[in-house]
C-alpha cells in the first residue's frame, strides 16, 4: 500500500483491491465511524464476488445519480402534482368570485408551486436516465469507477491486462485530515500485526439453511469479520 496526501492506494489484482477496501472499512469502524456515509462506502467498495465492469459500474452509477427532489420525496409523480396544480387554480378562481383576494392569491401561489415541482421531478427523472446511460456507456471507458461523499473519496480502475491477469489501482482518501491520520495508524497496525488477511467471501446461507433445515442469519459478514 502507498500512502500520500491524496489517500491510500494499492496496485494489484482483484483480491488486492478487495482486501484494501476491507482494511479501510474495518479501520474506519475501529476509529468509531458509523452512520449512513460509512455504510454507503461499505456497500460500494469492491467485493470478492463482484466484477468491476458490472457490479461496481452499477453501484457507481447509482451513487452518482441526481438526488430526489421535493416532489419525489413526497411520493408524488409529475402528473399528480399537475392535477393538484389545476385543483388549486380552480380554487383560486372561486376565491376571486367570493372577493376573497388573499385566499385567491394563496391558492394561485400553491398552484404555481405544484407546477414547478412537477417540472422539477420530470427533469430529474430524465437527467438520471441520461446520466446513467452516459456513465455506463461512455464515462467508464475513460474514467475510473468512483465513490464520493462527506466521509470518503475513492476510485478504482483497471490499468492492465495480460497473461498474469488483470491489474487494478484502488485509491481511497479520507476527507477529514484528523480521521485520516487515525485510519493511517490503524492500517499500520494491520501491516505489523496481521500475518494473513482473510478476504470476506459472499456466503450462500440460503442454500445451506435449506439443506440443514434451519433459518439463515439476518446479517453476516462485513468488515468486522475479515481477520483472524
């Protein structure tokens, strides 16, 4: 592993990439990091059973997509917002007929708000479709697969392919300098104290459970179970 101002970098085969991600995820946990930002990175980091051009590509496109707007968060489609906008506009005209100017202006404003929200939802949906297509078909041919949030910035890319197999570069940066120093210390401990790192593998517990007649565990694996 190379450590620099830009992060923790490894160059090697897919197993090296997976191990690097596991080590950093576990080091983050050992420094007390938790929450959505951590779990999003833990979900994205490459796994032993995954392929970079399929699984990592899909996860990267998903995490890079445009966030939901107000209408989507409210569970409303553009059509539903437009229908509500029409209803509010009708109410506005009725209030004008009742000489209730204040209420008429209020309903008119609500109508405009729903029209704007419908347009926002429609444009976000269209942009996501274009963004996902462009990313999958074009960007991954020129740029690394990446992950970025307030906790971690990471990228992995294939840099070579030959008789010995594929070669990758995986770099992870911890965005907070103090936390980065703590993670660096933990990674150094792993280097000096752990003789062999056992890469986490996907377990088919459903098949085992069916054969043995028992219920599979609700959760398994994860960065807490990667060393012996």
